[in-house]
């Protein structure tokens, strides 16, 4: 009898397969730096940063954990240039850079303005600006990085400008050197920010050579809530 009941009973209802939730990647933080085609002297001084023109821009994206490279020359590589860079920056929950507000944004703001975009509308955290607010003087990224991380930059802006001229002179490999240098600057900026975020301080050498400590609150949530970011 029990066998007959089994024959006429309803088949078990299978539970529907629940779609997997997309992994929560957290806020999209972009670490950004660029190198220029021209020096301040070549454009008539630091008041004309907008005329320096981008040679290479690099973004490291916290969501895909990769570098993205953008070029001032549209024909280079896969053609990713100003428009692609600006679109990427606009996708950020937070952009992090060093002197990004006073320099990097100024270099590309004209291109953004052609699309009626103000880069300062993008949530942005500038490590240099935060340092100046606390200490009332400027500092170099290399100072903070070497004292905090034990890491130094691989070159400087003058070397990048020299490579750009050599690239224009026909040495195509020089552009790859600029990209590598810019990536390293982005990595240093990222690692410095993450150290400060996780440890609540960074270190630097003061004007008299003594090692100093700067307490910071660099959690992304705190920064995004700040009206003065």
C-alpha cells in the first residue's frame, strides 16, 4: 500500500536556485596620477598648468584591482584618451591623489569643460591638501612614502619630461617608461593612503630632519561625510 501511495504522490518540489549576490566591493576608490608633456617653464609658469597637456594618466581601480592607462595622444595604443579618463574618474565614489586638485585636475579640466564637467564635483581626497591643512606647509610625496612605507619614487617629473621629448623624437619605448613611472607613483599614493587609513598615521621627515608623525583619519566613510573634502 505504501508503494502505491508513493506512485500517486506529487514529486517533491525543488527549491529554485537563488542567484548569487554580486560580491560587495565597497566604495569604488580610484587612485590617480598623470604626467605632462610640458614643464612649467615651457608654458610660462605655474599659473598656466592647464597648458602643460597630459602625456599619460594612470588610474588604479579598487573594484577591478587593475591599472588603467590613458594617453594625451588619441592615436596611441587603444586610443583611450581624455574622454575615457574623465568618464572613469566620474564613476568613482572617491578619487585619491597627491596634489590632484591643484595640479592633475587643472591639467585636464579644459577637456572636461568641453563636456560641461567640473572635476571638482567628483568626491576627491588630496593627500597634500590634507597635510597642508594640518601642518600649514607643503611636503613631497617621496618624503611621506619613504618615511612611512620605506618606498621611494622610481624617478621624478623632470625625467618624465625628458622621456616625452625623446618619445617625440622617435624613441617610442620612452612612452612605456613614462607609463611605468606613472603607475609607480599611483602605487605609492595608493599604498600611502591605505597605510594611513589602516593605521591612523603617516610619518615624514621635518624641516630639521627629525622623524615626525602625522595623525590622520583617512577612512573612506569619514572622508565622504566631510563637507570639506
